[in-house]
C-alpha cells in the first residue's frame, strides 16, 4: 500500500477536484492553468466535510470521500462560502448522506434555501461558536464580504489548521500534489495576485478585518477553497493578501490604451520610452483590445502609476477603455496616481471623458493631459514626454 495521498495532518484529508476544462472563471476571468475546487474531510469520531465542489465534478468528489471514510456517514457539512463553485454539490451530498447536519451562519442559511431549497438539520453558528468532533475542536469566525456577506472561516485548534474559504486562494489547478511543500508553487504567485485583484479586490477593508482576527493565531496550514494547501509558505501568502488589501504598490507604471489605427498607440509608446529614460524600470503596456482586463487589473493593483489613453469614439471613450476604467473604479483602488491622453480626428472627447472619470472617482492626477489631432507631431512628442516626466517624478517621490 502506498502513502495516504489525501492526508494533510491529524485527521484532515483533501478531497478537492481540478477543473482543467473551464475557459472563464465566473464566465469572465481566463483560466490558462485551470482552477481547483477544494474540499476537506475531517475523519474524526464525528465526520465533517468542509465545503463541497462544483456539481459538475460530484462523481469524482464522492469517490474521493468514500476512499477516506468508506461507507461511514458524514455527520456535518460545514459551509464557509455559498458561491456555487463551493456549494454546488450540497443537494447531491444530501441525497447520499440524508442525515447530514449543515453548519453555517444565519446568512448561509438564508442563501441555501434560495439556491438549493435544501431542508436539513442545521447548526447556526455565530462568531466564536465551537464544534467538537472528538479529536478535532473547531471554532468559527465570521468574515463577511471576503468576498460574500456569508463568508466565514473554520479554525481547527487541535492541528492549528485554518479552513479559510476563498481567502488566500488563487487560480491554477493542482498537478498531482496539493500541499505547497510537495509541489513547485512558482506558477501560483501571479495567479494569486490576479485572483485577488479580480475576485476580492473591492473588499480591502473586510480582508483587513479578517486578517486582524487571525493575528496571533497559531496556523500550521491554510486550507483555501482554490489553489494549494499552504504550509511552508504561509507567511508569504498572508503577506500578499495583506499588501493587496492595503492597496500598497510598487514603483512602476501601467499604460492602458486603446488604438484603432496605431496613432494613439504611438502616444503610449512615446510615454513609455520617456518613462524608461527617466529611470522607471517597471513599465507595463496594455492594449485593451488584446490584453484581458483581468491581467490589466492585476498590474493596476501592483503598480502606483496609471496612464490611460484612447481615441475619441462616437464622441465618447473608446469602448474597451471605458469598460476597463469602470472595472478599475468598481474595485475602489486607493493610492494610485493617474495621467491621461487622447486622440481625435475631427472632434475631441476622449480627454474630456477621462477627466470626468478621474474627477468622479477623486483620483490624484499628475502632469498635463495630452490631446492629439489625427497623428503624432513634434509638439505631441514633447507633450507626451512631459507627461511621462511628471509621472516618473511623482512615483519616485
């Protein structure tokens, strides 16, 4: 017999699944490396299942559960998060384990009825409620808006394991192993930033409150609902979530632009060249017609400076740039510095519309906006360089 490939520590087992088929998470965010839906089974005197998986993978999920507990019943289903990629198998689990007791908070049960119409024995927990499984002693911590209102975390004091829901998660399926000690985690760090930026990004303050609850708590393993089980690199993972939720940034500039025929793109290229000449090393250029917004948002969370530009389109912003600006605004990102530029053929509106967006969202602006008619001219190059110089000085200070 080989080693138990599901065991994390104590009596805690991994019974999650991998999705290598889905192209878009939430039908929006690309999954070039797939995604995992993590579930955990505590095989104690009382058996507890922590979260479920996407219903598409229920057969695989059930097989994994039975490999651990055989025909034993599951006593408790603990629901940390009701998003369907984690709660989708609730009604199916109930069919196989009809006497299961569902454990959640008041907002959890408000959602279960709406999503699944499941009637079951219930334990409604509040902040600090406990559940004794025999060897493992569980405590529940409410973490609303990380990133839904019902989210909570479950802490196993016996083995110091934190079941964190979507917090500390990332995109990327798991290749064979699932504990960070046993796998190469290089691919997950950028995917963690992209996951946070797009899925959790708006909720920096609730994440900070959750981190404060966890401060000083001894944690030897973080069992998130997406990505690896973190044991060796807990400090790095918590540090990333702390930094992102504080909207801290690195010295660098993201240039976000749209261009129909290449003239506006030349403005972006001129700005980037001058930024480099001014000693800015971290410069990322995103053509909104090619770069997916999820990657742009990840860079916006990463760097302090943002320069936006586009042509006038139907007396409005270039549509893809307008959509991108709305996604930035929706995440309530703080502490960034904006510059902007635009172009037109016969009637200019892009610069005006970007200015309205910046004023509405109360962003800090540096430099003078650059407006170009038709194509690049000597004075346009000079204005672009001055904008870049103002941005370089601002982010260095």
